[in-house]
């Protein structure tokens, strides 16, 4: 095993032809964890099967058991056919180690090209400061000859950073057409509501109904907790006569 070790491993043999012409979907736990939450929700709602995982030299030594996902790997591959669509999802529970991030993305994109993936959808969160109007919920951008339009503003002349940017660069280099969906998200906490926005766009692109009720319920819980936190902070500040102002209080 060397520093460039990244390997796609399947639990059972699978023919390349079975995966050919799939739509590839992935994201990462960035702003609002949108890429992770949306990908995970899609896997769960449309009932995709775990077919393998990505092994890396610096793979995190952590796992857990989930009733829906079983034993969870840091980087998992899910596949299934829904109606007439083959769907392949890379579920990144974490971000690859910075020493192997480029080779991780390159290995996956090269494999996707060799497999004959038809198109790709990348999902991420977007800084709300980019908004030009309050009615905006997401932006998008096409790459590598993606044919189609989405009724929303494109992200033009704005930077995309991190592993999602790397994935975009390599998919484009390998000429795999696709689209990036970036939902406006809370930057410092999980944002299921933004994830629901992304899932809704993906469902329209796939021509499938993907229910987002669970994500919206999770969003309501988190938002209620945030409101309660704000009330507590205001009460503390009021009782202290503002003496605590300027200090960070974590509840």
C-alpha cells in the first residue's frame, strides 16, 4: 500500500455493463452538510443497495451501525434501478484526508469514465451572502456539455472550493457531463431544509418523486432548538445588563 492507494471494492462481483449509463450522484459534508444529507436521503428514499466502498491509505478508523445502512464505511457506493433510471450514489460520510484528496477524486472519476456513466449530479451548500434576492433557494452550473436548463440563476464567476471543486474539475476533464446543485445553507450547522431543496432539484432532473418530508421535519427540530438557544442567550444578556456582550456563550 503506497501513498497513492485508493481502491474501489465491491461486496459482490458486479458487471460493468450493469452500471453503464447510470446517473452518478455525490456530495461532501461541507456547508450545512448539504452534500452528505441530500445524498444520504436519496439513498434511503429510493431504496438503493450498498454495493461497495472506497478503500484509502488514510481511511478513518471509525464506523457505526445503522438500521438502514448497516455497518457504515467512510465512503460508500450505492446502486439501484428506479423506473427506467440507473442511479449510482457515492455517499461520503467524511472528507478524504488532504494527502490523498486528489488521487481519491481522480480514481473515482477515471473509474466512472471507464464504466460508461451517462451523467453526474454534484450537490453542495452555498454561502447565503451570494443571494441576490430572498426568493433564491439555490444556484447551479452545467459542465462538460450538460444538455438541459434549470429554472434558477447559475453560479457565475464565484469560487467553488474543497473536494466538490476537485470532483467537478476531474469529471469535466474526463468529459462526463453533469450539473452542480448548490443550495443556500447555514454555514455552521446541519441544514436539512437546504438539503431538501437540493433533493427536490435532483428529483426533477431524474424525473422521480423523492419525498423530502423527513428532511423538513428534521429542519423544524433544529430550527426550534436554535430559536430556544437565542432566547436563552437574550435572557442571560438581559439579566447581566449586557456585561456578557462580546463573549461567546455556547448552549
